[in-house]
């Protein structure tokens, strides 16, 4: 997203984002405000549980006044138009399941090829 937004690159105009022919996301964390699968997991998953993920996000973001739904923080809320094809991979019992399912749906809704 930053290559596309800051450098003006898209596949169509030959910009820097065009240097990627495809993306492969494995266990992506796309919504730092927490998706339902992260919030409902508690301490049940290994190696990282939903509680672990929330703790690490809090460490990463610092102050509580950070907008966790800002597209620069949580790409799930970004404009995804012009992104290359993407493969989203996640386990069905993983706390990041919803992040991957929601992001792949948003990717496709933006007119980009998405596979999961």
C-alpha cells in the first residue's frame, strides 16, 4: 500500500507497486483493532493466542489514542484498488482467521484478484 500511495505506483502505470506480480500473505494481521476471531480466542491458540496478539499490538502501537482503524495502521480499512493478485493463507483454528478472510474479501471487492 505504501509503495502504491507514496510513490504513485500501480501495475497500470508502471510505478513501484508494479514491481510485485503477486503477494502471498501468511497469517496476516490486517486489523489492529481486533477481529472477532482475535477477540474470541482468549488463550486457546498456540504459539500465539488472541490475548498474545492483543498484547503485542498494544506494545507496537503505544499510546491508547492511536486510531487502530486508520488505514496506515490497519490495512483492512485501506483503499485496495490497483493492488496485485494475492494469496491469503491461514489455519482454520487460528486467531487471525477473520483477518485473512475479511482482507481477502475486501481485496476482491476492490477489483483485485484474491485467493484463499
